[in-house]
């Protein structure tokens, strides 16, 4: 249940109160660290830290956690199996049954690489679900002096992440209601996944068309210099998060 203040208003979780710039430093530090870290322990630690931040500061509902778990597992498990089969190794597992096809080194490397991809995905979702697109525009144009077109493109992309995740969940439930039973067998699951992917892609293209048409109708980018009435402060908590992220990433690169 969400926390409420004395007057009954809903209190935002701490990640929602941090500005996009310092939170972006955390995102970039996490991405750089997991890309450069080679050990399985390091990848597991970074993945756990992202989930911990999402749990303490993301204010996610149980439905959102369930959706994240479904997406990560449906992506991670097939990737682990595929990489386990193709990566090289020297120490076979159950040599009498598999020969040198499945090795301990390949399993360790496949889990490490999969955790890296899952950390990048989860950290992007944490950033997208705890950052207001208007704050991104204010930060890029007001603080970094980024051109309006680039700033609004980043904000729109950020807005689409939670929107498409929610619509994908609705489509998945609609598929179940039409079948009245969960998909069974590999073939049926693959057909269901293909239909869901096509539906999400069509939805994304439709949203892009609507947004681009609206921006053209408002003559976006054809006027003079745009002004920003909204000032975006950088709180001490954000500075602390950025400093800790940079320090932790540097330590991770040195030790792991």
C-alpha cells in the first residue's frame, strides 16, 4: 500500500523525487559497470542492486512486479539455454550423457551474460517508470541545453516504455480469455508469443503515428526558441545517488 501524508495525499517513493540528470548518471554507471564486469558474482550483485532500488524507491504494485518477472524470465531462460549450448567450455556436465556439449564454464558464462542483459533491461525500466517525461525535457533543455527535437524525442521514448508494457499485459490477458485456457506445448506458446509481438508492434506504430501527426499539426520545431517555465532542482539525494553510483561502478570495475 502506498504511503500517505498527514493530509491524506499520496507520498511519492524516493526515486520519483530525484531529477532525471542524477538518476541518468546512475543508469549510465550501472550500464558501464555491467558491460565491463566479467564475473558472475559481479553481474548478480548489480542485478540485485537494480531490483533493490526498484523495490525501495519505485513504488511498484504487485502487478507491476509480476509483469517484470514474466518479461525477465521469458527473456532470460531461453537466452541462458541457447548460450549454454553454443559457448565453449572444458569441464563437461554429466559427460556420459552430454559429452562436451554442456560444460560448467559455458553455464557460468551464459548466466553471467544473461544477467548483464537483464540488468540493462531492468535498470531502463526502473528509470522509465520513476521519471516524468516532462522532467526529462526540462532537464535536457534547461540544464544541458539540448535541442528541443532531441529532448522531446527522448521524453516520448521514455513515455512509451511503461505504456507498451501495460498494453502488452492487457493483450496477454485478452489472448487467454479468447482461448479460455493457457497455452500448452512449445508450438502453441511460440504462436502466442508471435501474435503478442505483432500486436505490440502495431500498437507502437500507431502511437508513433498519432504523436508525429499531433506534433506536425502544432508546427513543432518550426517556431522560435521555446521557453521553459518549469525549473528543475537537483536535490541532495540525487547528488548522493550519483556519487554512490560512480564510486560503486569504479570499485566494481577495479575488483570484478
